[in-house]
C-alpha cells in the first residue's frame, strides 16, 4: 500500500519538496562514503537529477515507497544507487601533479608516428650514401635481422670483421643523421 499514510490523495509535489533537504544529505553522504571528490556544482547537479528521477513518469518512484522502512532509509537507497551509477559511469580523472615526470612528457601517439616516419625517411636518405658493401651489411643487419654469426656466414668473413664493419656502419649512419646542435650561451663571460 504505497503512500497510504498520506491519506487518500497525497500531494506528491509537497512530499517531494519535503524530501529535498534529505536528498542533499543523502548525495553528500554517498559521495563521501565513495571517497569521491566532487565540486559543489556536482552535488547540486546530482540533487537535481535525483529530484527529476523522483518526478519521472508521474512520480512513479515516489509512489513505489511502501513504508516498510523509514522515508530517509528509502530515499538514501534511491540516492545511493543513482550516485554510485553516476560515479561508475564517469571516467577517472588524474591530476597531472600525481603523474611521474616521464609520463607527463611522453609524446602523443601521433607525434611518435611522425617522429618514426621522419627517422625512417632520414635513414633511407642516409642509406643512399652508403657503398654497395655497406648497404649489403645494412640490409642483412637491420632489414633481414640476421645475427652477427649468420651475417659472417652469409658474406664469408670472420665474426670479428662483421662486428668491426657493423660498428663502422653505425658510426657512419650516425654522422649522416646528426642534426646541427643549437648554440648555447656561456655564462662564464667569454670574450669575442
């Protein structure tokens, strides 16, 4: 027998108005128990959303109150369910201050792709400056991804020679790929 204590034709608007302070308390309590940091406007918004929830479908939820518990207990359960679902649907926010420095400075995925593409183009341009023998070694090392022993067997030279050539190749490519370093000012008072 829902809302029987209010008489034959209870004024649901008056009942809802009497619940407004309890809605605010229930929202604040639920957010506190969930350890959810919220702005004051979020509390107000949640109170309004719960009020609309109680108004929907001609006070359907409000009419469902059957006095098996106190009005405050029933309202707290309704608010708790609504607020918990609201908090669960939100994406977690993390303060930038809580992140490690290396995570904050990590380039975006799009930047990484662009950097990789630029490096690939630079490497392709540098590889055109290699001799035929150096290009063959480059392809075996980095394109075919062969081990040093496999390269020595493929080319027919000693293992130590492959290591030496590989080291020289890397140095040569680094020389081609080096960018000019920016000039820095000296604070020691150098004279011109």
